[in-house]
C-alpha cells in the first residue's frame, strides 16, 4: 500500500510538471514572438533554458535536503535521455530531421564531448570543486563556439509587445514555475524513498528514473512539434537543454562543495552511452541530418542502456 501511494505521488508530480511546463513554454513562446530571430536559435537559447526549469527545481530542492547525488544523477541522466532517446524519438516521428546550418559537425562533436565529460568526472566517485569549474568553463566555451561564426545578437530584431499580453504570459510563466518547484520537491523525496526501497544508490536511481520524469517538458515539445511541423524548434530546445544541464551541474556542485557519489556499476553503462554518442555524431555528420533509420538505431542503443540499468537496479 505504501509503495503504491509513493508511486502514485511520483506520477502525480510528473503530471503536474507536464501541465506546468506547458504553461511556461506557452508563455515563453508568446513572448519570444516579439523577437524576430531564427526559430532554431530562439529555441536553443530560450526554450533550452526554460525547459530545464524542472532540473533547476530538483537541484535546488536536492541542495536544501543535502542530497547532492540526486541533482548529479538527474542532470547527467537527463542529458543522456535527451541525446539518446528524445532527439531520436523526434527524428523517427518526423521521419528524419535536418540540423540547422549553424549547428555543424564541429559543434555537434563538442556538444557530445560536453555531455560525456559530465559523466567522466564522476567515475572516481567524487564531484570536486575543480570538476564543477571545469564543466562550467566547458559550457561557456561551447556557448561561445555555438555563436562564433554568426553572432546571435546580430540576428536579433525586437518589436513592441502588448502590455496585456506581457502580463498574461508573465503570469503563466510564474504560475508554471511555482508548480514545477513544489512538484520537484515531491520528486526528490520519492527518489530517495525508491533508492532506499531498492537498496540502490540514490545517484543511479536519479540517473535512470528521475531523469525521465524531469524531461517531461521536452517530450511535450516533441508531441507538439508534430502538429506544428517544426522539428527544428524541438531540436534546438533539446540541444540547448542538454548543454544547460551540464552548466547547472557545475553551478549546483560549486554551491554544494565537494561530495561523494556511489557510482557502482556506472562505469559499465558508459561504453553503451559512448557507442550511442558515436552513432549520433557520424549519422548527423552525413548531410547534417538524422534519417528515420538512424534515429531508430540510436533508440536501440538507448533501450540497451535502459535494460542494463534495470538489471543493475534490481540486482
């Protein structure tokens, strides 16, 4: 009975996050209409950060509860989910997605290195201040590299926004953010509960279970992109969100100070992740796009990764 109630609470919190994320995304999209700029760039800079509000809220609550392993596992796992599951899912739904010309092979390579670096620094079971600073600097370099050839600010053109529209959309964003924050508190508490129940490291439970729950906004965007037929908006969001997660990992780790992680068996999963990342890079490098079958191949790698994680959690 107790386990069932905790599972129900976790699912309700995820559902509330879905609704709240919808409010935030809608509000931001409406406000962003006042900025005339390429949709991929807007989604990378704006939606990429906004849809990370779930990870931000989980991180803040984890720091308050003094469980840094929760935000560490969640942020690393959330980025893995985006690269190996959500983006390939978007590709298969749209039967192929072409990358924006501003996101070439070099940027794709550094993006994947940035995500992989977040996992590599935890292999020794310690997240140090040096590791945190390194991740922050890598994100700053990636952001600079992203806009190096064609500065984002050079493309910006603003127009006047109606005051009523500004108020309504601001209220949507604030309401959604509040719901996400309080829902994330429940998610953190239930993650700790499930970890104790399964006698599994909190880091691994956060890496696998919590990271899927906090990617609810990105999954909602994938579904909405089908109706709008604008996969480039979703793709920009995913790349921005995955990269920003690593920045958050660095910042939260700096705030928490050096802490230890139970990374038992985590090293066994990394080769699978690395294979998925290599496929992602070489597939996207050909004609700067991912085809339907390439998306399916990466999804198969993700499902293998999931099976290995389930096996580790149950044993």
